[in-house]
């Protein structure tokens, strides 16, 4: 089996892009879907996996035994899979490129799940169009309309700080230097002032015309020192006020209102305004797909359903939540319309500190049905009246286990997962004695957020076979100020990763391994 090619360093400069015939888009005022889809790297990736017309040689890459209607363009039947997308901030652009190549290979999706950025893509793919329609153009139009930089909708100081941190590798060093120079300037002014006072006393300059410049200079220095101290005090007071502002806003730099309004508008435009409509949308249109099994499968056609899931972390009860399935914990059926499903996506992408937490308030905790639901779901007798959500990636950034059916001996369709790998070579340094503070804290955070998913994958080798990895070590997942060129580069990175995954994927081996796992488990 060929290994996935890592092109993380291949297109990292304008010079390199020009050499490879790739347009420099940074001068373009607004991107269009065609800028992504017609990038030479994307076209090449599609050519590797797209099934040829039946009149020519070359059939589709086989990835599933659940087939649907015939694709009018290629003459081949659509193949259906379940899809899980990993969270990763702005790296979600690469997820769109990956989905594009899957769709061009004649693959469509029945059940969809994701966390954070993966939840954003999932919500758009579920709400817009039918399951048979390709979703790439929908995702790209939404991406262009969204304007990533507007997601940073907090105080202007916070915006500048975030922009500095993500775009300047030495930004912390520059801040330290700035503080050093500020304090050094104060020390220098005080030193000069006291030296001037000392000279006055030594030469008794009030009676000596030769030295009368010294008291004037000394007085001027102390005036400047006073102004300097007042300025530093005002800056300190302003910084303290920003910290209080942060506390009052729920320890979130950005309110996230722009994103919520955007995703709500997208859902409303597709007539998805509550949980019931979201579930209906995920499950609708199954009969019209004309689903059937591939020749050679002797079993009866299983009951096929659609589904959607967004993962988030709840801080009051300290649990992992899955939406929209768990909406019954917050409202009775007749009042479920009070919670817009855009809130579920907003909850899933609430990156701690970066975004304010997402709250659901006024939970009817005295309602017997609500209390029974909490008891059944989390064994909680006294549910909270207010819940607070943070990024789902804190607990499960890659919920690949959601659609896995361990009691099925031979699967009818696979679970495809799109993994985002932004780890750089130095991150894999296992010499723990020489970690930096940032490396140490990063390892702690990753240990927590990857535990659920890693534990499942370690126990289930079959699920790993459906996962494709996009290598993006040269992109910062919090860089909401990506240039046009960087967005297209991310999309192309995802497209190339999808092509490599499909060329390596062996559906027969996937089924065989699952059968072996099932047999061993039931001995």
C-alpha cells in the first residue's frame, strides 16, 4: 500500500506557486469557488480518482456496497459512506478540499458528524441540498461569504493581539522586549533625574552660571518622568479593565455573535429552524436515493437512515454532549423550537478563551420529563438550570466512534474520517526533559482532548482504515487572517490527501478485518 504523500512544504511560497503554474491570489479582492476547484493541484487530485465514463476504460474506486442512482456525468452508481470530520479551526478549509475529491470520485454521505470546524462543514452539508447533490460549491460559497477574519469579533485590542500571535512566530519575544524597553525607559529617566540632582548639590549650581543648564534639564527630566509614570499607570488601568471585560464576557475574547448569525442565516435559508427540522433534514430523501446493495452481497438490504451529530463539551456537569440528539435535556418537545440548532454548532466551536462560552438557560429542571432524560443520559438527579458549553475538541475532537456498529459482522458501508494533522516534527520530540513550557502545556492539553478518540481507535483497528490524514504543520489553526492564497493552498492540501487515501483504501480488506474483529469478540 502506498503511503500518504506529505506536501506540507511543497507550496509554501509565492515563488514555488509560480513555478508550478499556480496563480497568486493575494491581489484578488474576492475569491470564487472556481479559484479552489480549478487549482492545478486539485485538478490533478481529481484526475487520479474520478471514474471514467462507461464508454472508456476505468471504473470507480470501490469504497462501499451501498449504491444509489447513476451519476449522469460518469454513468456509474453513486457509492454511499458515513463521514466524520475532525475539528481544527481554520484548517477546516482543508476538510472542504477533501470532501470535494470524495464527491468527484462518486461518493455521497448518509450520516455526518463533526466537532468544531468539522461541525461547521457538517451542518452546511446536512442543511443544504439533497444527499445526492455535491456539497463542495455550497461549502465554498459559504466559506467565501463567511470571511474568516470577521470571526474575531471581539475588542480591537484582542483582535490585534490575536493577529500578532498567529502571524508572527516571535510575537511573544517582541512583547517581552516591549515591556523591557518600557521599564528600561522609566529606569533611565529616574537615573538621569537623580544624577541631575546630584550634580546640582555638588556644584551648587544655583550660584554658578556655568552650570545653570543642569537644573533646567533635571526639572525637564522629572516632568517627563511624571508624564511617563502617568502613561504607564493609565496603560496598567486599561489592561486591568480588559481583564475585567474578559471576566464579564465569560472569559471569552470574542463573543462569537458574527458566526452564530451567519450559521443561523444559512440554516434558516434551508428551512432548518429547530432540532426537529434538522433531524428531518438529515433523514430525508433516503427513499429517493434508490439505495441497493452491490452485486455479490447476498444479504437483505439493511434499513438505511441518515443522521447528524455535533460534539461539544459541557462545563457545569463536565460531560461530552451530542447534538441534536440530546436537545431533550433542555426543552420539552412542545418548546424545542426555542433553541435554534445554530446554537449547537456555535457550542461545538467555542474555543476556550478565544470565544465566549455558549449558554443554554432557563432549563425547566422541575419538569418530570426533563429530569428523567437527565437521569437516563448522565445519571444526574438534579440537573442544572443553566449549562455552559466549550469547544467539543476538549473531549472528542474526532468522534469517529459515533456511527460504528460493532455487532455487524460484515459492514455494508464504511465510516470515513478526515483527520487534520498540524503537528510539526519537533512536536514528536519524546525527550521530556527538554520540553519548553509551551510544549509541556500543549502535551497536557492534547492528552486530554485526544483521549476519547485515541482510546477508541487503539481498540478498533478497523476504524483506522477509513481515516485519511491531511498534513498541515505549516498552518496555524487559529489564524483567522488567512490570505486568499493560503485558503486555496489549504483546500488543495485536503484534495491531495483525499486522492492518496482513496488510492490506498481497500474496501475488501476493511470488511475482512471487521469480520475478524467480530469473530474474535464473539468467541
